[in-house]
């Protein structure tokens, strides 16, 4: 039998709602911080064993239904020849921002055996160590969000240089996104081949775009990645934030499951994404910094809005904040499991 | 006769659509940069004459229908005793973030004669210099957005400390917002008394909140400011970004006109804000960095979606980006004026 998350992504009736957390591996966990005392971030990234270990830590601790690969969103572009530095407190910084045809031309196909080797190998380790009912979720940045980093040269709030390139040099823009999309297809398929049961496409900053700009400049390239995965039979989760008005057009671009942020109540977001999709989400990660009573009532609200319909995967609306108490994540997992198992029990009791 | 913008804000039929731009005064203008070569930002803020001059510059250059006061969002909290430093490339930085009852208690009523004196005096100068058909738009940060700066201590993307305070110490949070709201009522009413024809409440970062959190933690305090202005007969514009899912609840909190960002097509945003409101917006300011043909078609799309209905004020979806060519702003003004005057002419021609 396929892992719970995969069956939920196909909107099959499941025994309970699967639960995992974006950015569950990493700084919120003391066992991760212990590893980082001895190894740099890049040490972890370059070692299949350390990557697998860090990826498995939250599964062991919280019992979540998926292990999401601990990888950086810039890993595939490093494999395409871009110089990226991760600056503490800033984020990914690009030595030479990509803003010209020449810079786009220099992006090569990702080399799966060099930079990507450790991630792909780590996927194999995680898949072997994980029990079959748990899923390995592969991770790939979406062409727009990664292009935003490449064009701006660093994290941005407004993405003004990115939009200027779109408007002023649409051919350069589309050439850049095409090259990224083709590279990401290879990367994502390689993850599936290595053992990932599903792949999440992260379009974290897509919410800065109007729906019209999304359709013109982004949709075809996200669709290229999502379509390639669908044709290979790999379930996909398509995630963005600040995206309530984009949900319809993002769903058109693809995704078996649409990732929702907390800005829209889950039932309303599901209606916009379409009844033919699953949805993942959507508790505000900041709620987990507050008292348990609030976490509990917010989680129950998410579950009530999902209404036990097949296709819901419980998650936060964005990544776990580093200050989050891991015990709260564990309790939240238990709550989702207990509540949704009971729901199904009652539902089948009623049906019998 | 009242200024065009004021009549539009009341949804009266007007001879053409008023147009102005958020952050129209400032860094996009060479005449502003010339002043800043001789005077620091704080010099400008402390001088009524310089503030008035900088406020009037875009009206002279572009012929916009409103002069929006050149003031900093933190001005009223400086007047309430908070130490704020404006750090180049960062934004407002607070020496001692406000996170406790004691810190809230230390916030005093704003002193209109000291810190606020120059802004209020500048409003009088601008009102006297401006022709009567043009409006002076007063400017006030909304309690949530200003509280976000005070709690975080600096600009933030996630507002995690702000939300943690809301959830963990709701009494401290509400005391803080009450004190800010009361101070802002005084500040906004003083602006109206000094000659402002309308006041815009800027809730720039409110889009980080879920609708439920907005209703619980923010709505009552924005409503307090907007209600006081309504009771004083001052037209209000209520602006946020990233706010498509909040438009309904923000409109309930108040505002004759709801400010829309570019993430939602204007007609859809107007439907969410309610037919009993005007709307302001909503061209993506980044579009102005691109070629004129794109600016033109995007502006025509905004106007088409407004459909000439009374209550539309043309603006961007957020502030002018510093890199914007002022000539593009001028051409855009002309376009809106010519297009909407023609529309009205045709409409009355048809009716005759």
C-alpha cells in the first residue's frame, strides 16, 4: 500500500489525515542544533549521511507522516553553475545576479552526480530507513521564486528588479525561466527516481505578482515542471504564499495538491483551488509561538473546514519558525491524528 | 465646491477620475533629491517649510489631484516618546522594542505642538498654496502596522514577535493598540483641523494576518481611528497590502474608500470591499519600471475594471518605487485624465 500522504494526495479515502510540517527539519530541533555545532550548513548539504540524518530527525521525534528532504532551495542552481552564498540573517546571496542573455546562457544543465549527488543519495537512505506508510517528500523551488533570488541577487520584499526584467526583457526572462524549469524537471525526476514519493514545488514569493502577470510570465514554466512530474506518475504539491487571488491560476498550472497559506480559511482556499484537487495546510506557523489553547483551537478550525473530505494534508501555512518549541509540534501531530482517526471511526460507524 | 478627490470619496458623480500616487513625494523626484543634498531627512521633517515644499513638488510636476503629506509613518510615535532611528536601507529601527505593559505605559499622548508641529503647520501651508479643486491628503499609519514596527524593533517579513505578543499577552497587545489608536485619533483629527481634506490610514503590513486574527486583534483599533474621523466629517481611505482576503473585514472596520493593492483585479476587489465604498488603486508600482506600452495597457485595464463608476480614485497598489522615472508618472496622470474625461463626455453625450 502506498504511503498515507500519497493516497491522500490522490484524494483516496484514508484512515486519518496525514500531517507533516514544512521546514520541520532544522533549527527548531535541539538534535539538529547539536549536529550544527560540529558541522557547517554546507557540510550537512554535502554529506548524504548527514542530510538523511537531519531529514529523519523530525520523523523520529514527532512521528510525522512525511520526511521532507533537508535541502536548500538554491541547490539545483548551484548545480547549474551559479555562485551562491548563504549569509546568516540575510539568506541566499548571488555573486553575479542573472539579468542578461549572456548570464542565462551560462546556466548549464544540472549535474546530478556532482552537486546533487548527496541529496539524491540521501533520499535513498531516507526511503530505506522510513517505514512504508510514511512518505519521502522531495523539494524543489519553483522557477519564479528561484529566478527572483537570481535576478535580485538577494532576498527582496518588492522584487522590483525581477519585475523590471519581466517587463523590459521578456525574452531574457522567458529564457531564464525555461532553463530553470528544464533543470528543475531533471532535478525533481531524479529525486523521484531516488525514492521520493511526492514532490513539493515551493513558489514561496509568487504572491508579489498580480494574477495577470502570473499567467503571462510564470504559469507556463511552473506547468512544465508539474506536468513532467504528473506524466512520470509522481504526485505533486504546489505551494505559494500570499496567493489567495492566484489559487485558481496556480491550480491550472498544475499540482495534485495545492498548498494554502493561513491568509485564507481552508474551505475558501479549497473552493478556489478546485474540488478536483487536494489541499495542504494551513495553520499560521506563528500561532505555534502562542499558548497551547490557541494552537488547539486554530488546528481544530482547520480540521473543521477540511470537513474530513479526502484530499486534505495537514500542515502549516508556511515553514516552521526557528523559535518554535518542538514539543508543541509533537502535540499538534497527536491532536491531528487523534481527531481525524476519531472522525473516520465515527463516519464508518454511522455508515455501518 | 469640494476637491475632486473628496467628491469621489463620497461616490458623487465627478467630471473625471481623480489621480494621485502613494509616496509621490520623495526619492523619485530630482527636485526632492536636490533638497536632500542640502538637508537631512530629519531636517526636512522638522521644518514646516521644507515639508510643505517637498509635499507640493509632485503636484507641480505631475498635476496630481492630491498632495499627500510628506511625513514618516513613525512621526506620531516619536511624538508619543518612542526613540526611532531611520536606518538607510533598513527602515525605522526602535531603540527599545515595546513588548511589555511597562513599555506600553510609557507611551504618552502625542504632543501636537512639539514633534507634530512642523507637519501640522506644513498642512496649513500646502492647503493655502494648493488650488481648491486639489485635495490635501493626511497620512497616518494604522495601529497594527505601527505596532509591528514597535514590537519587532525593525522591519520584519514574518512579524513573529508581534504575533507572539498578540497570542501570549493579549492584554498587553490590546493596551498597546488602544494607546496607539487614541494617539492616532488625535494626530489625524489635528491634521484635518490644520487643513487636510481627507486622511489615509496605512495598514501596509496587515496582509500577514489571517482574517480571524485581524478581527480579533486589529479591527477594533483601526475602527476607533476611522470612526472618529467619520464622526468629524473627514473622508477616509483605508489601505493595506496583501489583503484580498481581508478586504471585507477591513471595510467593516471603516473607510469611505478602500485602498486595493495589485494582487486583486480592481473589480473583484471592489466587490469584496462592498458597493457602498469607493476604491483606490491599483496599478502595480513595478509596472512603471517597464516600457510605456505596458504601463498604458495596465492603466487602461484598471480604468476598464472601474468602469467609470463613481467612487474610483486612480492610484498605484503601493508606493512609488524610488527608481521610477518621473516622466512616466506624468504621462500616466495625463492618460487617466484624458481617458476618464472622455468617458464622462461620451456618457453625458449618450444621455443627451
